[in-house]
C-alpha cells in the first residue's frame, strides 16, 4: 500500500476483489468446502442415488482427530520475562513480568483459549491454515476461516509483514447500519449501506440465508475490516461495505503507545513454498477415500444381486403366484404330467464374491492410515493393562515424531498470541490490570520491554498415568513421604487427592489437639 493512498470504501473493495480473484484462481473456496465435507462424512455429496442412502467408510475423520489431539494435548503456558537490559524500571521489571504472567493465565481461562486453539488447529489440519483475531483491549477473540482472510501479499507467510489484511463477513444490512450509527456516521451515509451481490455472495449463494422476499434491513451485505500500518509503523483499521466506509480510518493508539502488531495470529498446518497459505491433511486423502467408498458400494450392490438365492418360476404353469411368498401354502400348477417340479419352480443359487475387492479396500484404508501416521499404535489402540505408562508414552511419542513440526508451529502460534496480548495491554491498559493482585500502572506497561517464553507440557491421560506411576513407585520405595506424595499429585490426578488431603488434616488434628478421628469422607457443604 502506498503511503499517500487514501483509504476509501472503493479501495477496500478493490483489495477484497483482488483477494477474491486469488482465492478463485487457487480454488481455495471449493477445496476448503470439499475438505470440510469429507471430514464430516459427506462422502457422496452431489451424487444422484435415487433416494438410496449409500454406505461409506470415513477414515479421514479419525486421522484428523488424532493429529489435532496430538498437537493440542501439549499444554502451553505463557511466561513473560524482562529483557536483559530492563532500563529505567530496573528491579521492578521482574515483579511486573510475574504479574503479567499471572494475568495471562487468567486471560487464557477467561477467553476459553484452549477451546479456541483446538478450533484453530482443527481448521488448519482440515483446510491448511486458520487464524485468530483479537478485537478489543480485553483481547476478545474470534476464529477466522482461511477463506475469510484476504492478504496483501499471498507469497509472504508472516502475517506481521503483510502490507494489509482484510477480514470479510456477510451480515444483515440492519446490523451494519446499527454499527455505522454507533461509529458516528450520518443518516444519509447510513442509508447508503445496501445489500450487495459481491463475489462472496455469488460463490456461496446456495449456502446463504436467502432474503429475496424480506425487507431491505434483513438482506445481506459484505462487510470488510481492514488493517494496515501508517508511516510511523502504527497499525490502523477501517470498516466498510461496497459503497460506504462506515468506520473511518483510526490508528490503534492508546495511552501514548501505538499498536505495532496486527491483532491476528496465524497457524499453518504444513507450509507451502512460495505461499502464505498452508496444506491440510484432508485433501491428499480424498482420492483414496472416494475409491474405498466406491468399492464398498459396488460390493454391497453385488451382494444384493448375487449373495442370496432367487426364486424362478414358470408364469404360465403357476396359477396362484402369491402363494410362492407364503409359508406352507400350496402351489397350484397347470399341466404337470411328466414335468418335474423343478421345471416349474426353482431357485438360482448364490454366487460367490471374489475376496480381492474386500482385500483391496482394506489395504487402501490401512495403508492410507499408516502413511498418514495414524495407524493403530498411533491412535492409541493399546491395552494399558498390558503395558506400563512409560511404555505407552514411548510408543506414542515415537508415532508422533512426524508431528513435531506442527507442535513447534503451535508453540510459535501461542507465542504470537502472547506478543499481541502484551501490545494490546500496553496500548489500551485494561482496568483489571490497575487493581487487585496485579496493580500495574499504564506507564509501567508502556516502558516495559519483555521477552516471551512458552512452556510446553504433555497433558494426555497416558502422560498423567506415567507421572502418577512414578510418584507411586517413589512412595513405595520410601524415597518420599506420604505427605510429599499427596502434595505432588495434580488436581486432576486419578488418585483422590482431596480425600487424601482430608486424611492428612485428620491425622494432623489428632497429633496436635488430641481430637478424636473425624470421618474424611464428608461433603464440601459440611
């Protein structure tokens, strides 16, 4: 974007049209829809089957679910630390960073970031890439689909190096007009917000909410949210439709500090050379999925035709044809003198089916899963009673080695989120940071320079199982005491930590006050 270029509704729409052309040229819209359909199990979408429900195998979904879980079960925690040269803040910098770390943990829980991260990673695994957008000083988050984000440079994978970013949505005219009035737009300009049949509308018309017979305010229009940087490197934003810029350009600047990072973090499942977009797991598996389901349908059709005996009778000889379907009914025939009964009524025997089709289908499913790194061992189909927690963890980690790149990218994604949060807090200074246990001033945040560390810890059931086994072995060997064993247990451990703590408290009362033993199995209300 040129520095002297004025931001108008026409410019935003030109950016959008340019991005839409790229999406169509690369077939991004259709590829994304097709990948989500196959993940959901819509294997026969668009096939005319005469009303018959066609059978299918869906091995794509368990492959995706396994890989997404393998990445997201690594719990990420944000740790802020002062840079080596803390500057004017001096020793205070470490204390401030501790408070920011605690506040980040609170924000993570409040915003349900675990759920949002699963959604981002799953969308990326299916379609190739996904994004999360933080849209105010409180870091309220929204997941953005790959088809809804338009980049200024489709060859640059780093979101923060983009000349501009554009998020497109379809909203009712009434919603957009209400927002325009809130942004201070005059009523004459507000009435210029009208329904449109832009590129997105033409692409998705069959899937949209149709409003052909309703009033104008309930019809749909395309809204565009644009981000770019000004000459000083401060992020700016504006909102518009095809004809109206209903939020004028504004610098994201507060408290004497401007936002230097776009409030959008990206996660790509698998990088693509020379492209800002990624490749997902689903698209390469679709041909094998289609062929497997075709063979299944052919086998079932063959079984319907040849796997069961079929009645054959001479229509000129049999007088009561309906009796052929009745149990124990007499069959009347004509002119049976020398003819055998089998010449009048007989059965065609079942024909054997070649096992080759079944073997090929099973091979396709198994080989596809194995090559995708989602075989039985990787999917966790191991009896935990016959293997130790450590052995299961070792087998699982070995199977998950191909996902180390995605886990590293997920860690970078969380680090990007932490960087954006710090920028938003420093610029907008949420009220919660000024009171309570945090009690930080806006001036302290603006003067602070931090580095970010992301701590990763596996959080799968088998990881917790192995940890509890290790603690139990240490206790049985006398290396740690019972009190230390109980203290070391996690809150979500399989062992009842709360009840064990009640036992310890009961013993403590007996030792100190000579009180009689109290039952430890009591309700929390007591």
